[in-house]
């Protein structure tokens, strides 16, 4: 990215950050309905407030689901069986897989779904999609193998490279930003390392961690190249933020086990620690249960994990009810002061403009 675009991005992100900090005092909570069963999971939310994940039906089948407010819409399974949704872009395109563990990558445009098959594929999954319709995940030619990280442009798959010194091993991509930069991991018998892909270039993020942290993953990336994930130390995981391949521990090794799962362009990070949903602003962690509506807390709900966050700071994840033993998705939405909306949308407009310019330059 050239210096002019970098400067515009800095201004845009600053405006978003200011609006986000001003809006963090109050949240509303919505527990997401199931499709008639006893389980739902929400994994991502777009900037229109649509959340996606999957839910059980009255028969106990898992179906990909999209929520508007608390209302659940069944996205179907394309021929029966099960389906799961993992990501949604701002155009409402949803990605996931159909058919379960040995199923195939799928994309939904509204309620219209299509399965994407790679050559010689046995199973595949899409985990992330950007606003340009590029998506990432994995494809495998063997039933007992997770396979290799893949980027799809429409229906066309491209295998993402491994570091040159890692010619074998499984890999998976979890997320992709609007510049086509993606993150995930590369796996070997000696460990698993977080990686970052930018076109044909692959960067080993795990190499930036202290020695002995041979098991780590990257789960999300924002538009300014900030990446989140975790590193394993012994029997615990610790949330990590990478910027320019420099790692910062959001939870210091030796403390409570944690994972970072999502990040927005203001640098707000979500994840979980000790079975509690967490929001990090910088390295300051806040238990999201402190914002849970009192009426929901009294009926047994606990916010267990946060998995995604959008540009207005709305968070999705999963909640557990200690009285009914049900797990259901949730949306936690900030209630901003009126004057912060102008800052927020100005920042988002600048980011969208910079993204369009970079795409034209490529």
C-alpha cells in the first residue's frame, strides 16, 4: 500500500476508533432463536447486523442459519443432511459447507445455494468471505486429511502457498479482508504455525513468537493488516495480536487461558477466556457478561465465547443457559451516543474508498 493510501487508512481507522470508544458504555443483548431445536451457534456478523451460524431443527439436524434480530432463517442443506455457515459479507453472501465433516464448500446468495467442488476433492469448507466475493477455507483429496488452504475467486480455487521450508503438512485459511489478504495456519508433525497470505507471498507469523510456542493459529485479519489468534503454552492457549509480523500477547503466558477470534478496523478484538466472552481494547480485557441484560442473567444466561465483531462494535458469539443447559447464539449491540454516528460512517466511507482505489491499482 502506498503512503497516500496508508495516510487515508490511518485517518479512517482513527475516526472509527474514536466512535467506538465513545459508544462502549451500554449494550443490548439478543439471544438468537433456534430452528426448533436446542442449539444454535453464531460465528459472524456483517455491517448490516446480519448474523450467521447454524442451528438445530426439531429433528436435531444442523442447518446453516442467518439471523436478522433474533429471527432465524433456515438456509437449507442442498439435498439433505446438514449444513453450517461461518461467514457473511456486506452483500449478504454467506459461506460454509454442506454435508458435515466430509461435506463440501458452499455459498449462499440469499436463499440460493451452490456447492463448490475442487478437482479430486473429497471434502472442503469455506470459513471466510470478503466484500469482493473472494472466499477462503480448505480442500482435501483424502477423507482423513484436513487438506490445504484454498482461496476461491468465484468458483475458481487456488491453493495458498506454504512457507518454502514447509513442503508438507495440512493448512487452512480462516479469514480474508477486502484486499485479498488472508490468515490461517500451516500444520506439521512438529507443530502448527499461524500464517498470513498476501497474493503469492506467505509469512510465517509463528516465527515471531518466543521459542517453545510451536502451536499457534491466526483466526482473523482487518483492513489495516492487524491479525488475531492464539499461541499454545503447555495446556493453555493465549490470545495474540500481530501487526507487521510483531506479536503482542493480549493475555500474558502464565495467566488465564484465552483465544482471540475476531477483530474490526478500530482494532477491537473479541474472543474468550475461562468460558467467558471477552472484548479487548488494546491489551485491556473486559468480560462481556458485565454488559449482559440483567433479565437474561437472572434466567441463567452466560456469554461463553465471542466469535465476531463488526465495524459498529456489534458482537456475536455463543451463550449457555445454566438452568436449561441450552447453548444459543447471541448478538451484543452497542448503544452509541448520537454524535458518534457521524464519525463512524465517515471512517467507514474512507476505508471503502481506499479499498476501491487499491483494487483499481492492482
